[in-house]
C-alpha cells in the first residue's frame, strides 16, 4: 500500500511531531470527539464552487447568483444538522448559526460587486482532488520508494483551476479570514501552494501551472455585520473571460483537450500582482519551473523523514499553535507520565478514510467541472486522439 501524504499531515510534521503522531493518517490517525462548530470558510468555499462552476460561467447573473447563495445556505444547514446529531443544540448555537448565516449573505453580496473587477480568467475545474506520485530527489523523473518498496503519494484538493487570457493555468485558493489579511510575504512562503502547483502538473502530466492566485475574503470587513440593503442579485454583473471566447489556443479548445495547451508569453514579468478593496484582496503569484521543482524535491525529502524507522515524535511547544491544538490534553499527559491511552480512548476516534463525495462539485471525475475521463488505474487521464 502506498504511503499517502496530505498537506495537513505535512504541516503537522513540520510544526509539532507529537501532534503529527496523534493526527496523521500514517500514524495514529486520531481526531477529537467534540461538538461540531460552524465553519463560514467551508460554507463560502462551497458557494464559490458554484459561482465559478465552469458549465455556468457564461450564464446570466439572475440564474447563477441565487444558486450561489443557496449553496452557502445548504452548507451551513448541513453543518447545523451535524452539530444537532452530535449534541443537543442550545439557544446559543441557534443564535450563532443565524449570525453566521447573515454574515455569509452580506459577504457574498459584497463579493458579487467586487469579483467582476478582478476576475481575469475563465474557470476550468472546481473543488477537484489530485493524487500525485512523489519524485525521487536523486532522479525526479522517477517516483520515490520507501524502504518497504512502496511508493509515496501526495494528495489534496484545489478550490479552482483557471485559465487566463494568455492560456496559462493557475491554481486559485479561496481564503476566508475573520478580519486582517495575512502579509504578502506569508503568501510567497506558502509551501502548500507551491507543492500543489507541482502536484497538479504531475497528476495531469504535461499541464504547466503558472502559479497561485489567492482569493482572500475578510468576513468582518466594512458592511459585513451591518450595512446597506443587499443589491438585487440580478443587478450584479459577472466578470472574467467568457468560456466561448476564441483565444488562439486555450479557451476555444474542447475542455477535454485543454491540458495540451501551452501558455503564451505575457508583457509583464511581475512576480506579484495585487488588487485590494473593502476587505477583499486578489494576489497573483508567479511560480517558475525551478520553484515548482524545488517544492516537489522538498516534499520528497520530508516524506522520507516521515516514515523513517527512527523518526522521533517530540513536541514543539509554542503559544501560536498550542493554544488551538486539539491534542493538548494527551500531550500534557505524556509530559506528566499519566495514562495517555485512556484519554485517547475516551475523547478521540480513528479518523475515517477519505471518501469521494458523490454530491460535491468536483467530487467525481464523471460529468462535473471540466473533467477528463477515468484511466485504467483510477487516475484521470486525457482521451486519446482516437476518442
């Protein structure tokens, strides 16, 4: 069986190996049993998957935008049902859910007005999973093998794959924050996004990714709590590049064959471009071939460390991550010499294996987004010339 690594496991390994030992799928694979919380970030990303759904990109706002709002409501309703199934809901829970729903509606209304001013692409896929073979640092053309002879694989999900006016592909990340947007330097040092650009190019062999577009939304910016009456949905324009616009190589090509498209040169060579306003920011970061290759090599080096027979799982205490860590109680128990296993048995459960969500946009390779066909080994592959 392949050694599977995802971004969360990798981040935990680099942040605190004891947390990684508790949570990673290749280790104990535990998650805490606790009441579900409402997640506006997840709900907004579910809504934006509809907003940028490729098959509806050229549709009228009066048709699409109500579906976007409905996707937000459906996501929050599912979260509420999950919370009710885990514990008896309180009045405070109901109030929190209503406040979060109102905040989400106001956030989307502001986004509908802002996004058309910065969307300079055409969506290709939304909410799509990838699974790439980790390269051997000594020979990146071949996969890295563990001492047991099994391969390493890096798995994850992208929010959006888009193509710009120069027929270049970009991985778009939607990021919802409570208030302040992170420094630009933090985005430049984002290893997960660089690794995603590498993994996507490996998963869809031959597809070059130009870089990352960060679509950042601050939910408590001006107008997010109390503001003017929302604009009627039909009055919001749509932005971006039409799907049916001929481009000389990309957007005019059948979606099944777009992976063969090579981007054309741009007049600008800026490393970073940013647009900001009313709590939103769009940051475009180019990632060159050398940076993308280096991201794959670093991932391979860390992957080998993760499965080493002598890997040590020491803690890395720090206020910035211990304060929000879900494994503080068993961690302290280890330091105190207490019975850790009884704590884990009472308050933690085995993390379920990842499953394809059949109802989710991008959740299966069949008939959603701009999908390719399923290959003989379960990997999405482009159709042959005879298809």
